[in-house]
């Protein structure tokens, strides 16, 4: 058989590999949308509904903000801890446990650790604060504009060549985010100061996740993406335990009670616990698919596919929560999702997933 | 005993060939003593790593051929970007 026929067989195999990357990107979006919705639902369970943690939200006051910060960081800690455990179980089952130590001893492994600090304490905190203040259906679309920033950064750092179509998609993502922000709310909802705070904090997640994606991808070029993710979730959970929660508790106590640890210990024995375990499962596997897509499909394309969670989040929010989404919210989320798809699909590039000059 | 993560070790071996195309079978034999016995180590899994490393531009696939079992395979050479990333290898190697 000739080299040409071998080439044809290998092209088919490469196409299959590329399609797996695209599939992983889509799955990461669906699972992240589901995870965000479940995280929002967790706030409806004890201990978050307990009288002991109730505060007045009718006027602007620091006690309410402190309590919301406590809810959010407790949620972020539990989400990332459970995600770290689920991913570790997945890696051990796949016979990759020894890769943790080997990877951590390399510089790429340390880059993943740095990415974890940006994606966890910065990105995840902003995201959970957004969910707590404005609900997952609003926070998810806003955080979804992070590929716009990532695509710009990837152009300079990885020398990715993005065609005009990618940039049109990025612009659509940004416009969709603005539509979500400025659109009128549904009946019975109002845009108070907490809505603005929630939206601003949601944008913090964009910065954290865009930076994380780039750093982690650079490191993952030389590491197994599942291991990189295991390190990411574990580092994030440890950072929350050792640094973030003690420091935030100390700082916020100047303004009002911020009972993060009490919430965490109370949550252990209540109905919120399995809900967070489930959210961590969805979030962990969303990340597994996301990291695979980043590695198999390139930064901008993988992030764009992941960002379809904006649409899935609104859809699942409408189906599973009491939210009554407006047409503007749907259009905004759909615009982000469509922009993301436009960024991702270019059949001519399926064989070359990351253009390197 | 293996020191490097499997994917990084694959890149390391291809770099050591200094531009000579390396067959997947050769890599597998080289890696066998270090990683055999680990659940993650299989020919298919190693090929997945190769395709991912290729997709991100660290190696290039050249000279396709059919191996002794009639399977289509590539040979691999390191790219300039790949060579650059080997600066992150531990100094002991």
C-alpha cells in the first residue's frame, strides 16, 4: 500500500480526533450550564435558608453583602473541593495517579497551579458571587464573554491566527452580554444596587477564567489535560481553605458578620451537601471536557464552544427554577451562543487545530 | 522509573532524535520500561498524546507508512515551538 493511502487513513483518524475536541467543547458548555443552575438551586436548601443567616435586603446594607459573600465563598469552596475529589477518582481509575507528582515537579505543572489561582479564587469567586446576587441565569451569560478576552490574548501569546469570522463571533458574544445587562427585567424583578454589584462581580470571573485558560493551556501542551485539571481543582480548593476564606473572613468582619466557616460546617449535615456534591460532579466533568477541548481544538475555539453554557444556563434556569426569563435575556444568551459557534466552526481548519506560524 | 509526565516524556524523546523522524512503535518501546504497569500506558493512549501534541504544534507528522500489522502510522519530528518548550524540562535530564 502506498504512502498516499496511509495518508488518507491518517487524515480520517485526525478528523476523528478533531471532532472529539469539538464534542468535548460542546459537552463542557452543557455541563457547566447545568452546574451553574444546580449551584443556584443549592441556595434554596438548608443551611442557606436558615433564619440564623437571614438578613434584610430591602435597603443597601453591609450585613447583607457580607452574608452574600459568605454564601458565595462557601459554595465555591464546596464546589471546587467536590470537583477535585471527583476528578481524582476519575484519574485514579484511569491509572494516572502517579502523573500528579510528576506533573507538579515540572514548570508546566506550576503554570497550571498559577492558572488554578486565577480560575478558582478569582474566577470561581466572581462567578458564585454573581449567581448569589443576580441568579445563574444572569451571571452565566455575563461570565460567558471571557472568550473575547481570551481570543485577543491567544492571538498575542500563542500566535493563533483568527480569521474575520472568529472576531465577528467574539463581537456577537460581547453584544449579547451587553443585551443581558441592559435589558429590562421580568415582572416583579427590579434592578437594584445588588443587581449592579452582581453583574460587576460576574465580569471578574471573565478575567480570571480567560487568564486561567491561557496559562493552563500553555502548561497542558506538555501535560495530560485530566491531570492538569486534577491539579487545578485541588490547588483551588486548598487555596480557598488556607488563604481565601481566612483572609476574607478577617477583612469582611469589619463590615458585618461573615460566617463562612459556620456555613461550611452547617452545610455538612444538611440537604445542601448532596446538592453541592452533584454540582461539583457536573462542574468537574465540565472542566474535564473543557481542558480536553482546549488541548484538542485550540484555545479560542474550545472557549467559544464552552461558552454556549450561557444559553444552556438560561434554558435550564427557565425549566428548573422560578426565573421568568425575558425575551431580551434569551436573545442575549442566544447571541452569545451563536457568536461562540461562529467562532468555532470553520471546516477548513478542522485538521489544524491550532495555527502556529 | 519514570520522572516526567508521559506526554512531556514523549516530547522529550522526539526532541532527542534531533530531527530524525521517529515512529510511534519506537516511542512505545522506549517508554515501555518506564511506564509499563500503569493503567494509563497503552499504544492507543500514547497515540492520543501524539495527536494532541501535534494539534498544538509541538511536533509535526511526516512520512506516513503502514506498520507490520497493516496499521497506518505517522512518523514525528519536533517543531521549533516544540524545541522551545523543552526548555521546561528538568535540568537533570
